[in-house]
């Protein structure tokens, strides 16, 4: 028996369904929900009576400190933003790129990563060169082999959302540094599930949404930015990115000396409160333990469904296979029909790129996996 790592009672949905969809919309644990309710009841509904200007800044500071522990970086390099797309969309606009420069990306990556660069390519500024995530190939090596003297940006996900393929960011960073390319990493499908150590990755930016593996609600995201990137002028100069936001000087534009320069304005503080608590809970579980837990469940799942003709995108023994996102396909059975059948049996997962995507979270246990395996037998 593989027991859940997180307290299942904190997730009421688990009394009704087997939830294997954290990679899509993550379940929010009761402590985070309580933190959001407390903020709404005791702070938000009272306006500035219970939230001074300095207190407003402190809400983001508390989240920034938690995020720094999770991402193993300095708090001064963490920006609090409203969404991953918000900050990812800015990068192409303040990096000094020239006509003929190439942006390297993965063809099946999440669109929020590629669309900002494709928009620049429509203007004739850069060329986007795509590589494919193939089950028989090492995606890290494929990326490295595609780097040349024209590569100025590499924009990738650390874990591919559809296949669970893991990119060795450190190896890519070494090559990026040799050619002087910026490395932009979306860790949305990694942070909270596997280790994301910004102090060692060598990336220029590491961005993550807050509402998937981190266990928060929509309306807040995190971005760690390197020293070189934090010197850039934000394209969207929001008022909260000023050195002293509440001094309200409309005649000047200056920026905080830290990553806070990328924070735009008043945001969903109820989500900030929830995400702060969610990350604290996640940190209490222990990063290695979360990954080990998923790995045990993944092994059980893959061995179980293989008997019925379902195969993972990558063999589980592969160093490029993530432990928490399992992408399954069958030679004859369509993924969409399989997911519908699973849903009717109380099992929630997703289809991505014509495959069944199952995500394994700390609240899952071996009973969940055994039920899924049995469902695949039909």
C-alpha cells in the first residue's frame, strides 16, 4: 500500500472522484482555502480599514519569501505577477534582438511560451526554430544540437505539459551561455512536483503558474529572474514596480532594483494569501518526498496498464520521463473515448495530443492507481 503524502481530508473532491488532473486545474487544499476565506472575511471586505499601504506590500513579500525557498533562490529575484503568460509575453519586447536572430522552441510546448516569440516573427524581427519532442529521442540533446551562432533565445518548458518529458535545463544553459543566448524556462509543470533549483539551473528566467502543482488559485504566478534580466526595463511599467510605489509620482518612471520591477499593480490578493499557504504546506511535505511518492505511483500505473496495451510516451526507466505526468497511448483505442470512459467511472484526467494524460499528486495513493488500472482493463 502506497499511502498519500498529503492529507486527503484536505481535499473534499477526493470523496467524490479520483482526481488525476493536477497538471490541468489543481485541487486546492483546505488550509489554502481557509487562508483565502480568512483574507476575504477579515481583510478584503473592510478595504483599507484592515489593510494599510504597507500591509498590501507585505502580502506579496510573504509570498516572495515562500517562493524563494521553493525555487531555492534569493527573494530579491522573485517577481509576483498575475499570470505566467503576463511575464512570458513581455520577454520578447525588452530583449535586444536583431533581424536574423533565432528563437529555439519545442513544437509541442505550451502555447503561452511560444506565442510571444511567434508574434515577433510575424514582424520579421526573429525566426522561431522548432524541434520535436519524440519518444525515441533525448529532447535535451535535440535542443542542444539545434543551437547555432544565430540562436539568441531558448524558450522551453522544464517539463513538457503533454508528454511529461523532462528537459535538463542545466545542460541547455551551458550551451546557451556559450553562444550568449537568453534561456527562458517555464516551470509550471515542474515546480511543486520536482526540484526546481534556480541557483543551479543557469536560466535567465524561471516562470511558474500558481494554480497547478503549487496548489493555489488563479490570479497569481511567480517569476524568478537572473541578474542580467533584472537589469532590463519592463515593457509594462506598472505602478507597483516603482522603488516606492505608494509615493505616487506621475512625473517619473523609475524601477525597483529587484525583480519587483516586473510586478504591475494591485492583483488578486486573495490568491496571494492562498498560494502562500499552499507553498508552505508543500514545503512541509519535502521536495524529494513528493517526487519519490509520484515515482512509486507512476511505476505501479505503467506496469498495470501495459498489460492492456497502454504504453507511456517514454519508458519509465528513462531519465527524460517525469514521475508525475504520465502520457499514455494505445494502438487501437482513442484517447478521447478512454478519458470519457474513465470520467463515467469517477476518474478525472485529460487528453493532450491524442494521449491520455494522468498526473500524480501528493494526495493520490495506490488505491487510486489500482482503480485506474482496473478501469483501463475494460
